[in-house]
């Protein structure tokens, strides 16, 4: 057919019905051809826009404007030109018959508003030279969280947040936080400096709904302006201010949530428990803890399906009462101690508007969170009031008044036997399944002591009140010159009342009773503390642009004064537990007080210079003095320098501009001083004591102890940070990336002096003789795309890693210990033996290296360790870095490669977000009951499901070694390679689905916006840790993984705006 039609000007097409259709061939003159398009792009002031992107939509063809704003490229008629430039709205122009286009860009108010809050002001993000990350309200609000710190976890790289190492997920418990890893080895140092509207404040007391934005200043250049308290980063929280228009707006936000523990360890049933415990007795060569008759009673009880209580008709009958105070129950203690679901809710109301020359914002917040424990009504309540006002008194004078009030109340249980409450989780971890909850009379069993102590043992009530007021002014002196001043008074009051009540135990025999062996006393403790903080700032800011040059200069000063006054007293032997107070107690009174104060004075300067928005330079300097150091050592000057280069504004960038829209390189180096050290280091304090053991003249006299030695040379720790970063955007700014590399060295840290003779009776004073180095990187990727008018989505990924090494420390012997450090040590290193499986026979024991340094006797099924130094024996040598014997570094428990991944989108009136967070690498050794189960003491042993995989004749391929019911068990539980666990995890941190009612449905009812949403927190966790251990809860005050469980939260909420 092609040959037949050749030369006729006709074409053909064969259809599916086998019919052939003919048509006329289009001539070349009908085809669209490329033509040269030229033009000029200017801003709204008529100035040429240099480096604007001009591309053909749907292709990779494009260019950028030159120094005069001109561009030239080839395009077909009908093609669409995309014109974009940071800070201006993207325009689309269809190519017509004309060849020259003069285009005026309009400012993108949203992009222009994308400024970053920095020290004493703001800067456009495009002009930043330091390492600053920002968090928006959308990143943290509408989540079922009880504090801001919890919401920030995983949101931005380099900000490391973990659950409390002591209190875990307890209601109202503060979280541990640092910026870019460990900053200092000095006690109390290394924490970021948190400022709320310029005032130091606990982040957990801030209402998330009051927040306008958060900036995290990571490097020395960004944080230097804050001086002595900002050595390890700064978190700046800005709360909402008044509206820019006259509209009066009321907003109401509510969230109702139910939470349950993320993970709980399950003990085995009673039959497995008594079997395993008796096996441990056999291995130790001691009498069974459970006789055959007891085992049969356990079997009978399990067969009856009774999971909770044993039968104890007669305590004096040994066939009905176990040797260890337990019986034959089959109790699941995690179900007993912890609720399935606990309730929490929050409510926030705010008003905002503008009247004449005044704008205002007022917010009220209330939050209540119940705890997970049964038998005690633990809860946490927080109340917030925020009022911010700004008034333009004259054309040149603006007055602002910010005020905040926050109150938190916590109701908590007391601890077992007078300890703090963290001991309860240690007791819970070792509760036998054979222990019943109650006896047949309905009373609690003394052997499972924590239950009754939770319900009847007393309580601890904590109250924290924070209030501050900050009046400030801004004077427009001249064009570009402003003078600002502010003064803050901040009050923090803390009260704690702890009541230990006598716990009364009802015996199985109704006629007998006694007080609980652990809580057989009553006591009242009261503590009151007030902190007052005042600060004043006065600074001038001059901004001037001339031609392609722009200058931003800031100079000012700050004064700070802090005072703490506290009183603490306790007294035993209350007349009645119904009226717990020191006045109703008759025992000895213990009384102590606390008085401390410190002050700082500082002057600061910042100079920013920019040429053509291409080359940017910044200098920050602060001269600080702190009362925490003696005269002559109090003052220090701490400078920083930074520079940035917007490469995309160069002519040579034109070929790749359509793909790589922007590219900025940054570098900074600076030094910061750290004054977060103990008070009065240079004073020779003399402790005063009472009740000397000797009686003189009929009384025990007051006496003093030898004062501590002090060092007259102690001065500032210094943090020196080098930061190199790059900011990029691609594909019409839909894809953006930020990468940072940094090296932070902390020098002149407090460390031990050379040892003095023991006969002196006092340790040598501290010296500035230790150093630490942290190297790390951070990466942020963000993709935003609007598919059409109905659907848009975004994807954000973050990744951060850091390692910290001790570069200097006075440890002449090189001893390896948790209580000291040595040069070259990586923080978090885990030292231990390398495991070589189990001994398989007595012959294997004889032929293997001698392990008697660890224990005298070894058997088949015991752990066999590798002789690393080939000396024929297994030991720890001198336990020094030069002679660690057969120990080596097995891993590192510092979380590595912390990452976050956020998916968010909107389809018409529906919105969704999915946030994953996790740790890519971490080594964990858990050496407590929660992991090994058997501890060689019947009062500390327990058996979990994973512990049943222990060595015995019918299970020689087991994971755990043979257990022992005596201290001999420790030989198999040495820190070793076999038991190093993978602590990496991936967690679905938050899932949120929302729906906003269409505005047309709300017309006429006075509602501007109504949104409903569902939100879930910690919904899924993927980890290789043993069952029941949360990867964020591997620590504990009384042993690894013995802490309050974290929570999975499901909630729904409403956002309403009038």
C-alpha cells in the first residue's frame, strides 16, 4: 500500500476492523517550528532580576537571566514559558507570534515571609550563612503529644531527643535532648539553650498551639550572639502574635486520646517458671525452690484456667504456701500493673486580631494525661495562658508586651521501702507469676508488695508554676536604624509533697495482721523552691542597601541575674496518715535549704554583608562575663565567622539552571564559652554537720568537715565548631536539599587533676584539662509537588549521624571504667569478651583456655570465651587500654544514623500525613533481669519467654547458657559479643487523617473553618530487640530496660475557627 500511494500526497491508516482509511499528508509548512524568544525580567520596582529561571514547561530546555535581566532561548509557538525566582511568584506565559517579552515578577508574599528567626532578629533563609533549621506549627500540631519536646523528635536532623533515661514514659516526664550529640563531659553541661520569645523556659511547659515557629541554631556562628549559655546550640521558640488585619478570630482546638503501653515484657506461665527455677537449682547443686508437690499444685491451678489467683486457705500449711512467700497462682503481672487504655485530652482557645494600631493574641490551654498504672490515679495536668500585644504608639515607636503563665501538676506514686518511684519498675520486673494478687480474704499479698504500695503507700505531688512578663520597645531612629530594648522578669515556683504511708497487711488468718515489711513507717517530705530570673537587653540594628551592596549591623548588651532559694524538710512518725504534714509528725526533723545565685554580663556584635545576593559574609562576637568563675577568669571573648556563596547567580550556572535552580555553599567557624558549670567552684566551702557520734557535756555537738580543695585557675570551657553546608533546589524548586558537615571540639573541659597522697584526706580539685571532639553530618531532602488544583503532596527525609571521641583526659594508667575516660575513647563503646559458643563437654573445658579468673568452675552449657591475647587464660588483664586482657570493643550504644521520613498530602478537603522515625545503627547490651531472667538470687530472678531458650541436655542449640540459682550465674552473663543486641528501629511515629468541611457549608453559621482529624502516635515499631523492650526505653534507674513504658496513642480532634 505504501508503494501504491507513493508520490500521491496521500497517507493511510489500517483500523482494527481491517478497513483502510486514506488522508492527506500534512505539509512541512504546517509543522510548528522553533523561533528565538528574547526578553527582560524585572521586579516590581523595575529593577532587573538576575539569575531568574526561564524554561519551557514539560522539557529540560531553559536558561537564566543575565546581569541586566535579559534572556534568550528557542521555543515553538504555543509552548509555555515558566519564569521563576526565589521570593517571587512563578509565572506561566504562552508563546505567541511575538518574539520579545518584557516580564514583571510579583513578590511571593509566602516566600518572602519565609524568614528564619535568629538571635535578636530575623533573616531571609536565602541569605543565611549559618546552620539553622526551622520547624513550623504544621509539623507539630494536631498530634496527641503532651509536650513540644516529644513533637520535635525526628523532625529535624541533629536535634537528638530520647525518652528520659530515668523515668521513661512516665506522665509529665521530661525527655533527654541535645543538639549534635554529647557536647561536654562536665555535669550539667551539653544541653541546648531554650528561649521562648527570648526568655529561658522549659520547653515542656510551652503549649504547642501557641507556637508560631521554632528555629534550631546548630553551629557556633548562629548561636554566638547568645554567648555564655549557648555553647551547645540554641532552640528559639516564637509564639503567635497579633493579626495583620482588623479581623477578630477565635480558634478552638480539642484532642481526645487513649493510650496503651507500646511494649511490655511477658513472663512465662507458672509451670514454665517453676520448671526453669528448679533447673537452675539443679545446675547450682542446691535444693529445689519448688517441691514436686508444689509443682503439681501449679499444674492443677493452670489446668483449672485460673490465671490470676492462687488458693491459700491456710498460711501455716506448707502444702498450700510456697517457701518464698508465693503460692501457686498463674498471674500475668503486666496485665495487673498496667491499664489496657488510659485517657488524655487537651483543649485550647485563642483569640487574635487588630484594633487600630494594636494587634493582640491571647491563648488559653488545658491538658490532662492519665498514667498507665493500675492501683494509683497518676496524672499530669498543664495550664497555659499566653498574652502577646503590640502597639504602634507613634510612627517611630512600637511597644510590645509579652506575658506567659504555665502551671503543671503531677500526681505520682511513691516508691517501695522509701526509695523514689523508679524502684517500682525494678520490683515489677521481678514479680513471679506464682504470686497471687490477693488472698482469699480479699486482702493484698505482702509478697507482691508494689500493688499495695501503689494503692495505699502514699503519693508524691509536684507543682511547677512559671510566669514571666516582657515589655519591649522598638524605636525607628533613622531610615534603616532601629533601637530595641526589653526587660524580663521570670518566676518559677516548685513545690513537692511526698507522703510515705504505713501499709497495713491483712493476714490470711483474719485475726492476724502486721505492717508491710517494706513500708512499715510513715513519713512526710516537703520541698519548696523559687527561682527568679531577670534580664535586660538593649541593642541597635542598622540595615542599609546601596546598589548591589547590603549591610546589616547589630550591636548591643545583656545583663542576667538568677537566684534560687529553697527549703526542704522531712519528718517521720505521723500521728495519722490522714493528715500528712510536718506538724502532725513526732519523729526527728531533717531540714536543709538551698541558696544560690549567678549573673552574667555580655556585649555582642553582628555584622552581615552581602554583595549582589551572591557573596555573603557574617561576623558575630560576644564578650561575656560570668560570676561562676573567680575574678581574673570571669571574662572571655568568643568570635565566629561565616560566609556563603550563591553560585546559581553566576553566569556560568546558566546551562544547568533549569535543573539545578539554586545552589548555595556555606562555611562557618566559631568559638563559644560555656558557663553551665556548678556554682562556687572557687570557694572553700566548709560543710556543717550535726549529731556527732560522741557526746560532750551531755550533747552531741555540731561539727564541721574538712573543706574541699579548689582550683584558682578554673575558667571557661570552650566549644569550637567548624561547619560546612550547602543548600540546593531542583526542578522548579520542587526538590530541595540541605547537607551539613561539622566538627565540634570542646576544650578546657573540667577533668581530674593529678592524684594527691591519700593521707591528705581530700581529692585534688578539677582542672581545665580535658577535650572532646564530635564529627557528624546532616541531610535534609524535601519534595513538594502540586499535581493539580485538587491534589498536592510532599515528602521530607532527614538523616543525621555523629560520633564523639575523647581527645584529652587525665587518666595516666589508662584504666577502662564507666567512671572515667581515656584519650581516644569513643563515647558509648561497649567493652567485653568475644563468645565462642558453649562448652560441649568436660573435655572441652579442660582443653580450652583457663577461665578461672571469672569463675572457678565451668560445665558443659557454660559460656566459652576466646583468648584474644593468646596467653592461655581468659581475664581482663590490668583492665587498661594498654592491657585489656581478652576484652575488646564489641560495639557502641550511641544511636547512629538517626532518620525521619514524612509523607503529607491534600486531596480536595482531605489531608493526611505519615511520619516515620528511627535509628539506623545502635548496639545494646541489657544486663538485667529483663534480658537474662536468672540473676542468681530468688528475690531478683524472673523468667520471660525468651529466657526459656536456655541450655539443657535436650536443648544444646540454645541461645542462653545454662542457668544457676546462685551467684555462679554471673560467669555466663559477662558483657560479651553473643548478647550484644541490634538496637536499630523503625517507628511509625505519627499517622494523621483529616477532613475540612467545605467553606460553602459553613456560610451563614459564623464558622470560618471546621476540621476533624484522627491521629495516632507510636502505632508500629520494627525492631530486632527482644520482645517487650521498647528500643527507646532500654535504660532505667534500677537496671537496663526497667523503666516506665512508652505509650501508643490513638486520638481524634477538632480544629474550629470563627
